[in-house]
């Protein structure tokens, strides 16, 4: 019989980043398993925290002191299976994170405990205690004033009160009322004979119960009210007479209920290229090889149909499938495609769901009721069993990398899980990341190229407009005459257009024309962005918001002007320039509300708008047959950033957004507006030449010593005082340098590009290396020694996607 448990406690610091031993009470010794959540006392005093059991044993641990006892068990069965427990341990080491952070990342947020601190009256009530407690025996600590707390601490020393900590499990199951018949049909007929003839509702209830007496399953109340005129009143009367019992029936919240009645789709006839791809992927699945396939297919080449037919093969073989998409905005369309093929066997996981919906979808997966999971980054941790296929669509997207602890890339987790389950991984993109493409070049991944669109239509023609010349002809700085002309033509012919501008808000910044003052965020080294819909200035880093200034705070001049442009400003201009056009705007501001992505896309798909204007979230995955024009208002947005990936991101974005045009029978056209028409990223994107871009960019990366030729690690130190942050990063440099070989390159330390964010100063250094056997050890040691001491915060990011 197991008597002791090893528990990872919910105290995120590396000093507690190991299991602690606890005694298992006799009542739970037979039931407790690794992966269950428990409540345990931790530290001095009465503090209780949530924890995860990671092991059990009958042998007493090698410990001389008195072991504490588990206070409560929160689960009837493990919420983390053996695979996910092993994954959490690996992920903590790989990302320099806490095991508890990794475990909580794998679960819906409602399964993370909430804590409350209360003060409870233990001694006899006195006049003084009654003045504070009144007729209560306990008070919530969070509601008490400082002077009251001071008095309570004195009483605690006198043992008149005690402080207690409570752990609350926020995971709640949704239930609905149901009726459970208790008698036989003959009994109900006999009961009806004794009921007065004018009691019509009771007779109707008895007739219903007699008809359903043979059914063993409870009947949901909403089904009863839908088919009869019965209400809860006669049902309660039936309970009192012993005819039936009211029970709570567990149900799921379905985030995509409207798709349940959608007709099922049939597999499409594959092109020769698609058929070869499906054959190679399914063969790896049948042979249980953890092979990685990089599907490099031009936009519109039918990658989604390859995914669907490969998923079908996995399901037919009795296994499950996991499919990741990069943006929540893409999820509704992808869910519609996957649900259309596989029906109710599909579960969805992404942060756009309510906490209850996410919890229910997670439970469906965990119970084996869903064979296919579609979702964004965190769906990579879905508790699927017997995985037969993992797909990452648009694998190049930066949204697959988490920028908070644990700083994981979904691709790394996908490869780990594929090895565990012996299944293939499919990475799909029209513009693969250079890292993935280089691995395919070396034979680490298997490259599958799709050179033609599935409908055999040509790729859209791309016209590049030099805005330097355009500004000499017109005052309009957002729209070239060609783009306006083509937009008008599409509206006239009832065709649709997509316009992309990679900046939300109304304008970039507000400046005084007299003294040049620019309104800055008080917490960050960044200018505030104007938002006309809320009539406010906002910081896109820390969320600070303030009113639009009428006078300059510096010189009191009234010559305040708006500079730059944003999606709101472009929308306003479009209404003036094309009053006949119906416009939908899709950016972070218009998609904050739950379901907003899907609603906007449905409106556009239903032809309720002629122009879809948005940020980069509209650049990929969208498939509308009547979109014949794509316009890129400013192709240079990312090119000016101090980031070695700036050219790669620009090429990818332009290629992806170009692919939204001409996806059906109608010919597509793309107009790209730029101030740098000769830049190689723009020139090669114009010709859809990924291979040419790959060769050119790889040459530059080799010359400058950046990924994929080197691995990189970003070490950051932050503090509210700039001197402290700078001092710490230089101290870390002296600690790291001796552990590195001569082949490694250390960049920095330097202030971060935006040195202050949310009242904290950031200093960083970048380690570039090929093989450093001592680096992992020294970085782990740094994290252990420096965790949140004296206000210093250290972060270590393996393979960061941005150094800004």
C-alpha cells in the first residue's frame, strides 16, 4: 500500500522546483495516483497550496523530520497522464522554467486553484472582537483595513483569532435539470386513475412518464418543455408524490454549436502532388515513424485537404490527431473545415473560448470523446491518447512561441510528443521558417513541395507601387491612384477586396508642431497610440490609457497633430474616398469580444462587405472565392525594425497576404505599396519566389552568424532601477563567459531596444553558439541563484524569435 507522495507545489520559484514528500492519509492511499491535484500544507504556519502528485511510494523517504500530511485531494482521477508529467519535467529543463508553471500551462485556467486568506475567531467573543466581527465568526483578509489587521495580529498572539488559508478549485461542471422516472408504466396508469379529472397538467405529466418509464436515462427538462406544455410546477408536484426524481445532468458547453447541423463534406479528388504527400505521411503513420514532413506549398495548393485526408487515415487506424493553427482568427474557418469532415469527434482549444467552454472541451478530449483536436499554440498540450498525427499549419508563424514562462515553441513540444507516440509531424507553410527549411535541406526533415495551386489557376499577379513617386503626384499618402482605381472596379463588379495595414489604432503618435513634443507612455519608452473609437491614447505594451491632449503638455500650444497611420484612420479615409463601399475592419480592437473573429469573417463571407481591412491577422488562412484584389498599404512596416528576421517576416507576410487573392475561378491581383521597391524581400515576394529568397537570406545569415547557422539564447535582467538592471546583466556576463568555448559569440550586454516597459528597465545579452556542453548547467545555476531577489527578475529565452 502506498503511503507517501511526491508533490510539486504551487510556489513558482526554483527553490521549490522539486518534489516534496507528504504522508498520504489512509482514506486516500488506495486512490491517489501521479497526476492528481492535491491540497497540501506548505512552509511555516497554516498556509495551504495546490500541488500535483508526481510519484507515490510505500518506502518512507530519507528524512529525519516529521512529514506533513496531504490535506485534500481535488480529483477522482489524474488530470495529467504519465506522458504529460514526463513532458512537464522535460519542458521545465528545456525552457529554464518551473515544473509547476509547465503543469499549469497544460491545463485549462479554471483548474488552477484560487486562494483566499481568512481570519477566524477562536476565543470567546468580547466587546472588542464583536466590534470587528459583529455576528460573524470569520472575515476575509482582503477586505480588512490596515488598522484592523494590526489589531487582529495582536489577538493572534493571544490565541483569540487564527489565520486560515483556503484553496478553491474553480473548475465547475455545467449541469441541466433532468427528470428520472421512478415507477413502471402500469404504476403511472394506476396513479392517473386516482388524480382528479380537472388536474390536466398532472395527467399530462403521468402520460409522459408512462411513455418514458422504460427509459433508464434521465430526460432533460428542456426536451420535456419542447414537446409538451409542462412546466417545472407539475414536475415538482410529481417529485412530492414520489413519481419521479429531479437530477442534475452533466452537459458540455459547445463553442461551435452552430456547426453541429452543418452538412458533412466528402474528401476531394487530390492532385498528383497532393496524393504523393498524403501517401508519404500515411505510410509514416502506419509504420509508426516519428518522421517530420515539411510541406512547402504555394498559397492555394490544397494543404488543408492533405491534412484532412492524413487525419482520416490516422482515425481509421484507431489513433487520434492534433492540428495547430497560429491565430485565433483562423480557428473558426479551420474548425468549420475539420468539423465538416469529422463531425462531433472534433474538439477545439484556444484562448478565445470562455473558461467554461475550454474546460469542457478539455474534458471531452481527456475522456476520449474527441479524436481530433484543433487549436492555437496551447492546444499542443491537449490530453490526447494514442496520437497518430500532429500537424502545424503555417509553421513559420511567431505566435507559436510563448513569450512568458514557460517560453516554449509549440514545434519543439510537437517533436517531443511525436517521439513519445511514434507518429509523424507535418509542418505546413507556403513560406517555411528558415530553420525548418534548412533542416529539410540537410535531410533532418523530409521536404514535400507543392508547386501548383489545387485548382490549377495561376498565382495572382503582383504589382509593386513606389510610393516615393506616388507622393509627388498626390497628397494622399495611404492610397496610390492605382489601388483606389482597382478598389472602385471591384465594388462596381461586386467582387471583394482585402486590404492589409500592419498597424492598429488611428495613428502612430501625437506630436506638437510648435515644440516637437511626442506624448510618451509614463511606464514605457514608447509613444502612445491614438485610438479614435475610444477617444483615448493607449500604450500597446503595458495597456496605459489616457485622454487625447487638447494642448501640448510641454509648451501649452494647441497645435497638436496626428502622425503616421493605423487601421482606424484608413477606415475613415476609405469611407470618404469610396462612400459606396461597405467596409469591415479586423484588428485587435474590433476582435476583443468573444466570437468577434468568426462573426466578422461570416459577415465578409456572406457578402455583407466589399472590403476587409485589417492587420496581419487577415494575411493567412482566409479562403473567400470572390476576393480578387489584395492591397498592402505599407509593405515596409517590419523592414525598419532592428531585428535580423525583419526581411524574412516581410517576405512571409507579403507572400501570405498575396495568396488570399484569386483562390477560386476568378483571377486575382495584388497591389503592394512600398517606399523600398528594390528591397530583395519585396522584389522576390512579387514573383512568389520562396526558393530565391531562401538562398539569398541564408547567405546573409551565414555571413552574420545568425540562426539557422547558430543556436541562440537571450538572457534578460530587469529592475525598477536602471542601474540595478545594468549591474546585474554585467554580473551575469562574467558568470557565463568562462563556461563558453572560443567558438561561442556573446553579444552585449546592452539595453533592450525598448529599454523600459511597465516601469521596469531591461538589459540583455545574446549567446550565439553551435555546441556548448556547459551552457545548460551554468544557465540553470543562474536561475536558481537569482530568482526574484532584491526586485531583480532574470529570464532566459532559448531560440527567441525577437531580440527587440
